[in-house]
C-alpha cells in the first residue's frame, strides 16, 4: 500500500469487478463486491451499515419502494457493475489511491451519494484484497509490511442500550476492555469469561428476558440507570476472577446525539435535563468512581467546543473518542484537531467510503497524537477486513462487538489467526491508553 513507485506487472491488472446482494446481520440487503486480477488474485468485501450514524457520513444508496421495505441495494449493485467496473478494469490493483480517486471523481458528490458509499467502500476494499491475494500476502501484511506486528486491544460491547437495544438505557454501549494481559488470546479468554458470568448474573437478577442480545451481541437487560449497568459489569468482572482496575476495565460509547434535544439545547438522560457542563460533570464523577478508560461521543456531534472542554478536563485520564463528530471524515477530523476536540478517533471505513481515505485519516491521527480505534458497524457481515486493517496500521484498539454472533466473532477469530501467524506479535495492553484507571 505504501509503495511509492510501481513496476508494471500485468498480473496485478484488474480483470473483473462484480457486485451482488447479500444480507447483513440485521437482515438488511447489502453490497458484496468481488474483484479478480489477471494473476487470479481474488478479493471479496462487503459493505456494513450503521444504526447510530453521523450526518456527515458517506451516504448509502438504497432502492426505496416496497421490496425489502425500501432497504434494497439493486441500484448500488448496478452502479458497481455498470459504472464502476468498466472504469476500473485494466488498472493496477496496487494503485489504491488512484482507484479510489477515480470512483470519487465519477461519483462527483461530497458524500458519495450518487454511486453510494456502500458501492464504493465494498469495491475499494475488494480491490486491496485482490492486490494482496495476487502478491500472496494477507491483507494486514500488504497494508503494513514488516511493521504490522501489533494486535489491537479489543473493546467488547457486552451491555447494549440506546438505538442498539430495546431497553431504556440511554448510553449505547458498555464495553469491557481486557487490557491487563500480555497476549490477544489471553485477553479474549478473559473477555469471554466475563461475558459468560454477566449472562448468569443478568438472568438471576432480571429473569431470562434480560439475556436477549442487541445488534452487536451484547445483552440488553431492563436497566435504566448508567451506574446500575456499570455496577453489574464490575460484578461480572470480579465473578470471572479478574481485577476490574488492573486486568479488565471499562469503556463507554455514549452516542449522546441520540438523547440531545436540539430545540432546548439540553441532554435528556435518565429522565433529567442536563446542560453540557452538567453532563461533563456527570462524566467526571463516573471516571472517578469506576475503572473507565475511554468515553466515545460524550457530547453531540456538532459540539466541537464542548469536545475541547471535556478533553481539557478529562483528556489526561481517559480517551475522549470522536465518532459521530468526526465520521472518519478528513475535513471534520482536521477541524477537531485544530479545536483540540478529543484525543482519539473512531475509524469506520464505510463512514468515509474508501480505504485510501481511511488510511489517510489514520496517518493524520498518528501525526497529531490521536489514538485510533478501528470499528465495525451495528449492521455487519462475516467480512474480516477490519481485523486486518487494525493490525496493518498498528491501530492499537478495535471495536467489533461482543464475543457472540458470527459476524462479530469472525473478526476476533481472524485476530487470533493473525496472532498465530506473526513471529513476534505484540499486545500493547494498557500501553495504548493514557494511564491505568
């Protein structure tokens, strides 16, 4: 990926690109693209989709109408097969920036709404995977070369709230982070054991309905209070035999835009109204009381000033992660950097829409001292590209749901496989965070 000059090799030329419909983890149609090179390298990639989406994301093209309740993707598939494919056939699959730029130019909109972010991202990823296949390399090695030796610390969403669940819990994700271990395998083992004990605790406390799972595999119990969810997480960590301050800690995805009332300029949390400053004070108390290492989207997605303020007040203790505020968008992220808003960015390939733009955002994050969290979406598939990307760019952190549901465990299983393939894999643990809680 970072090759600056290319010796022409016909085997890397794109021979065929074809899109088809598949279903994602929520039953929604999505786009799968298969790219084949002249050297018979094959890359297959699927477009995910989000539930909590930022208004500045690349736009999915959906069909509307009656079929699939308007969620069909035949238009996006046609855009790949009739517009994108003819434009890219014959190009060198290694020239990712050129290929992505060509799709962006053909689309001609600022948010990829003509061809569709779903059509473009699946094509972009499939081309990279085809190039890697032609070269005989796994995607992570193709992207990162010999420096791709770091497994990410997983942030596992095991209690769901917000738009990811049908309960009354306002915060969207309560995650466990197995940071106090020396290998990815040991970290996943701890996370799975906590997940098992959480299931037992929830069933005993709330009954069998409490162990229904949300979109990302986490449980969606009838909890209404943030502190109650945190207390149960602590209980589960201890029940599994781990230290909640030194081995398995906690991260939050607040997704606060979901409970922000723009007409009043307040946040409605647990039935009470909070100003921005009052909400920041609420977070400060939580950080002091619980082993929290990361808070994602603590304020609504247009509040750069507020993000800068919470970063000033809490940024030396925890990661302040921007998702909806940045949407993996280079211009939005640059504005955040200039505003000193946040100290970490959530990176979702389909938010910006191409692999090369994603890699540019990651590079910008590293250059400016921001931590990087590679992330899935709530509507996922069995595609494991983000696992390879996380290792390929040495991201240090990954979010890909609970250790349950095939579309989530596929990523963890791929990371376990990568750890076995590497000669000297590194697991950064607490080193990726600002401090131990």
